[in-house]
């Protein structure tokens, strides 16, 4: 079908509006309320155009194109209307661009330049609104608001958490939160981007620079496993702000608050400026050359077998590759990155963080089973995709240990104690193996005997399990296993069980990670049993738990805070007994420093080029946004230098690009199908015990060493010393609910904490947030815990 | 009072009786016979709609669109749920005609709503009353609904015919803008009363996303008599294009203010006589013929005009809701528009830029003029604003605010200038 705009013909499809056709063809129509990702509001009246034959102007955003109709976006009617609207918008808008953060990227400013009057005809008092605080991330200046309601619609439609609304009417119409509450959405920062004026500004960069002074560098988010694309805006070798970079396969035009504001950590006072060594019992800043000498002296051949290296899954694939290469060249085989994992079985599962469906296709899924994931806060972008699926009528079921708040509705959810997840999944397999018994397309897949032994007949009677499984049997379904479960003692078994369910139901499956490059760490072989490309390693090393327990001579810790380790207390003990502890760190707290003999200052991801592999298996490279902090060095440079120091001959011209080539050559040629080998599968006898178990992961903004130090994000965190239990559990343990304090005991330690009665907690569960220092010093989650009256 | 004008024959037919709003009174004048006849004969909805189209009944809320044609926009063959909404949010300043229908003849409205629901295939109808009706009007409607339910004329299985139509009464919170039909739909849905942009029109996507017809109280209350007496009877009353009776709420400088239901096309002079003439025998200066949102008409033009859609349109104004505001020779027109402008300033919903900002701007300039502080430049600005607002907003409130200002300046510019020249 055809229409004419400004005397030129354009094709369109039924239902398209004029503004969509114009945008596609590069015809400029000014707008404020219209946004391609949001519903149409048609309230700003800026996009008024002329439809030939109608004597009044029509809004291009809400006017559907009519075949063979003629439109003008630049005729007198259209231009006069736009000019009039502009004048109306400006009468109450402060004309204080020089002190507004939005200046230079303000849509109103741009339009005023084209359509505005030289002098205002309005000579009355302007509307002034008192600002209110909505949290540390967004700075409001509502006097500048032009009531386009983009932020209101964003909350309702995209974030799924309705926080802003329009209060009052007429000239007193005001965009604000209900009862002045703070904004709570993990994707709230996007409202700063979609606000066309300076009403919603970024809090951390407020009044710190002008937009036209910035340099823009494309980068990749260093946090969740999605790999959101972002644009880093740099001012004088400092990150001024981070904004999304459009990638419709991953984050579209959105960015989570964690990705947007974590840059604040870069100049944290725990940043290392120079190498720090323990000399004569005191810590001193030393030169790099000295540092290499110390390393060479302390890591000698006699100790290779007695050394272990741990690297962060947040490091780039280049660093991970060189790290394992350096250590393996030294014959150090105790390499691991799975520091947050609780327990390691002997099963060789190869089930690494991945999702076997493109992220962009998740919105087309018909049914989703979510196994214990605080998805909306842990993986905001993924949660947004699932919200889209939900809006497309997908059924979303959950098995969870806590009633998490999602930005979509679940159709059925099962709240269970963490100890019972295994049992529930085995029940589900039992039910599925019965109903799929005649399914020839499964190619004689048989459930391992070890699992069959645990069938108890319960799966055939439990209605909820039948519902979950029934929904998964839909075409195009998906199971997601939450990243928090890594701390669960049976995480590996959980992966295997969910994988079997996905085979039986022919669903897609995703193992979520909470780090940005976990897939990369697996692929580069930062594992005791695997080398690059997941090839079996000849000289099998110890895993992280075994290495810690073995109390070795030398430990090398790369880009990890000690709190990142699940076996935190054991690690501290082993480190203090070790002869030499070497760290590669961007940040180090005074407390952590005490365990090291030498710490090398590492550039953060913002200061180093690199590549991350997301769960979809997408390799995304980025360049450095900043130069390294003081004398900190990029990881790949330090590791290359170390290989030289230890006698490896490396071509002088060897540079960054060669590392990528080498990694790619090793890994990309190895695109074999990964089979799971379940020969060693052993399931301990499953008993339902009624011991109290501790659960609850980190708060949203505590899960890696950068986010932990981002100032504004941490002001959003809830770090209160509270424990939550449901009423039934409290009664069973004879806790006096009248008093609001309880004593909790974990191992030998105890803590006095505030008690919250919360029915979102499952039975026999004590819910605590790990980001509180007192809480993580007490111990980690999924361990037995005791609770007593004060 | 002239005897040759038929007054209060249709919507106010029960007024002359004792207990005008009781069920018994309504039945005694033949009430509900049209509805019973339709039920008994299983009349085809299409026949009812054709009948209403033939009668020439036009919407009495203000726009004057053919009621039957509006009903015919509903796709009779679709399986979608359909709704009827009665707009009883009568808020136009000067208008009080619906209020008296609701107070004194609520059953006519209910019967009209039943017939309309039947004709468009709606099983649920809402009667949305303005917030200020909370006292006697609301109780009158409530009682009428109760009586009609008790007599099995509404509800499930009406008169054992398997027809089910439920009517719900709702009461607003007193916002003028909710009288706009799509803002009313938002309000019924529990949202803020913001008008929706069109298309899609309510007949296609209305209440809860379903096809919906919204009619004024007077329109619906006229329907039963048309069914009873036939479309020809109705069509013969009034003029060619403006058929039937219309209720006029006469107010202002008049001896007998009140509601008068007269045939359309009646000369304004006769209506003025009916209402006892201008107070204190003063000269007629100006008339706002259709509620505060329509352009003002000078008295001498108005005296030569008939009360029907076309004649008033020719006089440069609109019949609107039928609120006739009479102003005598002593009226200060600047003060009148000052008050009217303030009304629209405070009732704008704030959604569209031109209306949100423009209504306040106009009021502020007029206020400045009244205080004797305005300059000619201000007055020139005021003259340009109505043109900037009208036609560029989602709903008609923008035009409603602009038209009076424009017309007052057109006819009474001298009075404005006299305020300005006062400035020393």
C-alpha cells in the first residue's frame, strides 16, 4: 500500500502510523511523547501534521496511514501547529538550559531551536514544583517536566513495576511517585534516557560535566551473564556516565541499573595504585620490577604441585586464557574459577552457563519453568524478555525457595525448602518418564538408574508437578536454573536433573550465571579437569574446594574478593597458613590485604580491552574506555610479562590481538557437541529432614567486586541486619514473636538480629541477606542454622 | 405563556403528575410498554436502529450526531462483548436538563437504556452520574433501578424471555472532563479521567477494549416514546434536520429560569417569553445558547434565531447541550469570560500541551486585563491563543475553552479595550 508524504510516495503496511512510516524513511517529525518502544499517548501534540482534506492537524503518532492519502509534515498547517505547541511547552518550562544537565542532548532544546520564538510572550509566574527524592540513581527536577508521560508508560509497560503516575490535573498535573516513595525497579535508569527533557537526570553524574565534552566508547556490561551492550561516556579519563548501546539481539535499548551505575567503583578508595608487598611484616608500595622479582623468588619449581590459582569469572577471556596458560606452563594444575560453588561431585557434566536459544527469541517462548531465581533483580534484561513472553500469553511457573517479586505474573508457583528441590525435580522426572514412555522421538533416552532408584511415586499424584510438566510439554518451552543455586550443595545434581527434564520435555534450557564471563572461564579451561576448549586435561588438578582444604603452599587469586568464595572462612584459614599468597586486584580492602604477600594492581574492565562470552555463546569484544588507574596494568599485559619472567619465549611483537587470535583458534575450532557423561552419578539418600536451613543470596548490588563498591547502587541495597522466617517455622522453633530480636547460630558463631515475620519464606528456612557484613562473617547460605530466643 | 407551544411532552412527561419519579406514575402514562412490546415481539435489533435513524433523533449531549447511525456502527455479527454507557455526567455550566430527567423521570431513561442495549446487543449497561448528583438524583435513579429489577424489566431472564440486560449505576468524583465520552470510559475502568485519542472510536474499541456506545441521558430517555409512537411522529416535530423535542435549561437574567422541553425550531423569542422574559424588563445583550463552551451570540441576532441545530449554527454558535444563558444590557462581558476562562483552566485534564498550558495562559491574561494591568500587546496575545488551541487537542475541551474567548473578543472587543485604556 502507498501513501504520499510531502509529495513523495512511500510504501506501508496496514496499521502503521504516519510517524512510523516517516521514521523509516528519514522524514523528520518532532515528537516528545512518542517513543517507538512505548504505547502511543498522543498527548504532547508536537507531531501534528496535515492530512489533505482534513482542516485540522492530526498527530502523526496516532494517525493510521490511509491508502493513497496525502500528508504534509512541512505545510503551513503542520508547521504552525508545531510552532504553537512549542510555544505552549515553553511557557511553563524554565529557560535555564545553561544549568540543566540535559542541555546538549535535550529534545526540547533542539525543537525550540527550530520552532521556538526568539522572545517569550508569556510574562507570568512559571509553574514551579518542589523536587522530591526518589533514590540515589535518579535526580529529579520536575519543574522541567513537560508531562509527556514516557516515564509513566515505561514503568507500566517495560519495567513492569508501576512507580510513576500523573497526579492532579490541568496546569497542576504532576508526574510523581505514589506517596513520594523511592523508585525500586532494577531498570529505573532507562527513564533517564527516555525523558526528553531535564526532569529525570542521572544522579551520580548530576552537575559534573556537559554532554558535548564527552568521548563515547562502546563497551560490554561486566555484570550479569547477558552481556548488555553499553556506551561509556568519558570525560578527562573518568567515566562520566554509561548509557545503553542499541543491540536488538540482547538488551534492545535498555540497560539495567547495575550496568549503568557500577562505573562509580572505578575510583573507589580501595583501588590499588601500585604493587603492594608485605616487607618485614608491613605493607609497602613497590615498583613493578620488584614485584616480578618477588614472584619469581617465591614461586619456584619445588612448589608447583603445592600451588593453586583461582580466577574470577568476571575477567575477560584473554585474561582467563593467559592465566591458565601461565599456570599450566609452570605445571600448576590446581586451577578453578567456580569459587562460589559449594560442593563438587565427580560427575563430569559439562553443563556450563549457557542457554540453548537466542536471547532475542525468549519473548516467543510459550511456557517457562523458573527454578529458584530472583530473576527480576538478578537478571533484569532477561526478566524483561520473559515479561515480553508473559505479555504474549506465555505460562510462567516457578519452583522457588522464596517468593521473589517478579515483573511478570506466574501462573503456578511452588514454595519449597531448598532441601526439597532435588526431591521435587526427581518427582517431575518420574511423572515425565511415565507420560513419555511411548515417545519414539526421544531416541530411547533412558533416565539413569541412579535417579530411578529415588522414584517414590509422588510425582504421579502431585498436581502442581503435573501442571509444571504439562506446561513444559508445550512446543517452545524453556527451563531456567537460577544462579543463586550455585551455593546449593547439590548444584551439579540440580543441573543434571533440569537437563534431564529438558530432554524429556524437549524444552530449551538455560543455566544462569551471575558473572559476565562464566562461559568464557569454562571455554578457556579455568578448571581443574578441563583445558582450553573443554578438552580433558591430562594432569588433573584440585578443584577450588579441595585446594582450599588441602592448605597449600602458594595461592594465586585473580580479581576476586575473599567474600566471593563460598568457603570463605576455610579460605582465610588456608591463606594465613600459606607461604606465599599472590593477588591480582583492582581493589583490595585493608582486611583482605592482610592475607596477601604481594598484590598487583589490575586494570578494571573499563581500563582494559577484552572479550566476554555471554550465556547465549555470543563473543563480544570491547576496547578500553579509560587508561589504567595510576600504575595499574591490564591483566593480559601482566600475565604476558609473567610468562616472560618464567622463561617462556614470546615474540616481542606479541600483542593483544594475538591473544584473541590464539584463543579463538583454540576454542572456535572445537565446536563439538557436549555430551553429558553420567557414569559417575551418585545421589545420596534423600531424606526429608526438618533442620533449619539458611537461604538468601546477595542483595542486587553486591554480587561482584565492582558493584560492591559502586556508591550510589549500594545506597539502594538493603543491608539491614534482619532475619526473616515464616510464622509456622517460628512456632515450631518456639520463638517468641512478640520480641523483635532473635539469636541465630551458625557453626560456632552467633549473631543477634532483628526478626521479620515473612510468609514469602519457605518452611524451615531462615532468610538472610548476604551483603550484610555481620551475615557473611557468620557463614554462607544453604547451611544448617539454629535460632533461639534472646 | 403561548398555548401553541407543546412543552414538556417527552422527557418531562411525568412532571405534571403526582410522584413523578415513581414506577407507577411512569407505567400509568404508558411507560415500559415499548420495552414490553419489543420483548413480546422479539423485534429485530436492526428494525429498532432503522426506526431511530428514521426518527431523526440526534445526540442531545452537545455534538448532535444521529443516534441511530451511532448505534449502527456496532458490528451486530461480532461475538465480542458490547457495552452501553449512559452519559449522565452533566457538567456543562448552565445545563441542568438531565438532572431533572433523572430526578423526575428516571424510568424513561432506564427504558431507553434497555431498548438501546437490546438494539446494539449489549448485556451490560452503565449509567455514569456526575459526582455532584450524589444526593437526590442518585437516590432517584437507585430507586428506579430497584423498582425496575423488582418488576423483572431488567436483569436476568427479563419477563421470562431469556434476555439478560444489567444496568449499573456509577457515580463520578466531580471532574468536568469525565463528561467527555472516552474519559468516562477510562473512569469506569477505574483509571484517571483522561480522554483517549481517536481512532479507534468507542464503537470499535471502547470500554475494556470492547465495542461501546455512549449516549446522553436525554437522548436515551427520548427513545421509548419514539418506539411507541413511531418515527414519523417524532420526525414531524421540529424542523427538517432537527427533529423532535429538546430540553433547554434557561438561566441568567430571566424571570422564570428553569428547564423547558420544546420542539426544536421554536423561535428563541418564544422560549424567552415562555421563561418570562428578561429580568426587570431590561434589554437582551447576549445569549450563550448551548452551554458555556459555545460561542456567545449578541441579543439582537439571537432574537431572530430559531432554536434548532442549523439556525444556531448559522448564528455563529452551537446548540450544544441546550443551556441557554441570558445576559441583560448591564452585563460586564469581560467579567463573564473571566469566569468562564477560569472554569476551563481548572477543568483541563492536563494531558495535551495546548489545553494544559493554553487555558491557564488565557485566564492569566484576562485576569490581568480585569485588574487593569494589561497592555495592548497582552490583548493581541490573548486574541491569538484560542486559534492556537482549537483543533489541536485530543478531546474537545481545548475547543470548548477557546471558542468562548474567541467569540467574546469578536463581539465585545471594545469592552476589553476599555479595561486596557484604563491603564495609565
